[in-house]
């Protein structure tokens, strides 16, 4: 549902075209992925709209002492024709405060994150073509301790759907899905479940994994531990999936999402060996990986 703009938003939006056409200085990110700035530069004219340009597929915004508003322009280094296939996800910092975050398109606003919303680890996603991010500071008696911040990620719509659909990470994968996951996942490991920590507030489970073989990892989530000399790491999934510790090895696959490993397909390793051999015998393997 689209709500009416908050007080002060209409003047900001109406003045945007004047700002863009009148030679107003744009605020560029220092490294094109992350932006960190201060609203104190707005103190003398608190209705300023500041432009931020970012060209990475992931990064962060950190706005200290928010006043006025930010327009966050995400311009990934891909063909504009591919933008319609992208999903944008943002994850507010735990203590983010001082501003509302809106989805804006052609002057119409939809509230995405309300100032003070303390939903832990909540992720907000929308299609790239649905609009851009408009961040407006809320009236404050004291801005000295306010920081509005969030991480952002741009990804293929199919991947985003899998990460945020309850049924996707919970249901068993088909043989074809497992074999594709082995080729396309951000991490692929053979390992066992050492323990499971359930986080009721966040509705998530953390799977503590002992790694027997590391086939691939995009980020260093699974690391060699000094005391034991073994590889270990953590994978997150939905609490609703009901993961429990158990015997035997699994093939764990999945995606990185805001710096965390999210569970994808995870068949028992002996089942993976069977499906891999059957596909290889028929010449249907989408990629090669040593299943032993």
C-alpha cells in the first residue's frame, strides 16, 4: 500500500528537478561501493537533497547526523538492458535511526523502512525497475547520536526469490537442482552438522559445520581453525526448516547474502555421489567436480 508522503517530502521532491538542473553539486562515493557522509553540512539549509552514486553490486550507506534527504543512485556496471532482471535488497544496520527509507518512482513514494523499526536482521527487497531509494531524515531534537545505515545488494531476480521464499530453502532439492547448485553456488562443501543454534527472535537457525572437503567458497566463511587444524564455518537457514544435528556427511551448497552463508541444496553426501555418477554415466553433468 502506498502511503502519503511524510511532511517535508513534497518540497524536497519538487525541488529535486531544480537541484538536478541547476548545477547543484552531487555527492559521489569515495570508492563507488560504499558511502559515508554527514548531515551536518545541511545545518544551514535542512531541506537539501544530496545525491549519492554507487556502481557496485554490493556495499553500504552510512549517514551520520541525518538532516535533509539522500537520493541513492545504484548504477551497476552491467548493460542497462539487464536492469529489469535485477532485484535490490537492503539490510538496515542494527542500530540504524534518524531517517525513513522510501522506494521512489516518478515522485511517488512507498515507505520501505520506518525510522525506529528494530526488526532484527530483516531484509527488504524490490525490483530494480520499481524505483530508487529516497532516504529522508525525520525531525529530531538531538541528532548527535543518530546514524542511518544499511547494506545493499543487487542480484538476479531468481536468486533473490530463492533466498526469500520460505519453501525454497526448506524443501528437498531434486537431482537436477543439486547438480546445478554444485556448479553455480557461492560455496560447495562436504561436511557434517556439529551443532545447530536456533535464534527465535530472528526466526533463523545457525548450522555449525565441520568441513571434510572444501570444493569452492566465494568468501572466507569456512576457515581453518588453529586449535584443531580442521575447517569449520556457519551456514544460516530459516528456523521453519527445522534443521537438527545428525550423523553422516552432507553436501552443503548455497549463496552469500550480506556477508552470511545461506543454505541452498544440502543432500546427504551418499545421495549426491549416486546422482552425480548417474548423470556422469549419461553425459548429463552440467560441470565436473570430484565427488569423493
